[in-house]
C-alpha cells in the first residue's frame, strides 16, 4: 500500500505542474528548432564576423531561454496567488458565518435561559416529547423509526 501511495503523490505532483512542464517542453523545442536549419552548419572555420554573429545568436538563444523560464514562473506565481486568494476568501466567509452564528446564539432567550443554555432546554424538551410519542405509538401499536 505505501508504494501505491507514493506513486499517487508523484502523479499528483506531476499534475500540479503539468502546464508549466508543457510550456517548457514546447518552448525548448521551438528554441532548438533553429539548429535543424543548414545555415549554421556550412563551414568548419570561424572568422571574427562569424564569431560575432555566433555571440549574438548565443545571446539571443540564452535570452530566449530566460524569457521562457520567466513566463513559466510568472504563470506559476499567478496560479499560486489565485489559490491563495480562493483560500483567503473561503476563510473570511467561514469566520464571518461563525461570528453570525455566535451572535444568533447569544440573542436566543427562552424561559429565562439565554445563549447556549437554550440548547440544553431544547434537548430536554425534545427528550420529553420523544418519550410521550413513544408511549402514544405503543398504545396504537405503531413503531417509531
């Protein structure tokens, strides 16, 4: 069982970052697609002009890679912020509902009891009513479910 649990954790980890991984793979494929061209494989000697152009090319290549990484990290950051915002929204709403519940309970007042003591009285009354209903059900030959 522990092996399956580890595999499911790995699978969920992959699903968590599958969009980022897809962006990186597509980006690297697009960046490296230029090497398929025969323009960069014409001669074996290097002159200064070719070296300068190669330096510009490598700078552009590395720049493209860093731009790709930046886009992926930006996407990941925005996704994390959205999750954090949703969590914060839920927590705010949850605690507001708890506060409203406490206020409503504090306003309850029955037979001189107020607040949460009202629930004790209600449970006692419910038990009394249930006992009366059971007695009546027995008299008429019925069963309570």
